[in-house]
C-alpha cells in the first residue's frame, strides 16, 4: 500500500511540476501572423477587415516580465506584462494599461482578443480585435 501511494505521489508531482504558468509560456519572440478587426455603431457593423503579416513585420518579445513590440525590426513600444490562464495585462512605459483575453491555440500559437466601447451622446461605438501570434 505504501509503495502504491508513493508511486501515485511521484506521478502527480511530476505532472504538476511540468505545467508552465502563462508568463513562462510567453517567453521569447512571437510574430503577429494575422489580425481581425470589427467595429459597430449602435449595433450595426460599420467596418470589418482581416490582415495577414509576414514574419518580421510586427513581433513581440517577452523577457521576464518585460514586453517589447517591434515593427519592421524597429522598437515601437515596450513595457511590462502579467498573464493568467486566460488574460494578459500590458502596461506600456507611457503609463497606459490594458487587460485583454488570452487564448492558447497550441504551444506555439496564442490569440489576444480585445474589446472596447465608447458612448458619445446617443451613439455607442464597439470595437473588437483578434490578433494571432506564432512562436519564432
């Protein structure tokens, strides 16, 4: 009985020890491969488009808790980040902070989804985007 419990304990410990937290999984360079944008005004879709990107057009580098954004190989923005299983919060060096949904499609692909709403007078604007990144 003790031997069976010991084997079970070692098996469970090894399985949980291998699980990476989201911040560890993000480490390294990730290329933006595609983006989807949709906008609506008062519930009516006013704009929708898809964009695809070549490797190196736009990419992010996660290093520790730091994030750097590059466009055409040039540093465009940087800051810090924290991530959970289903969200990522990025704080830019200019002080802007944004939390968005984080979805893993595989070990080498994740999607960041963001949504926003602005109300100006009697008009409601809704913005949604999905950006897909692949591991370099």
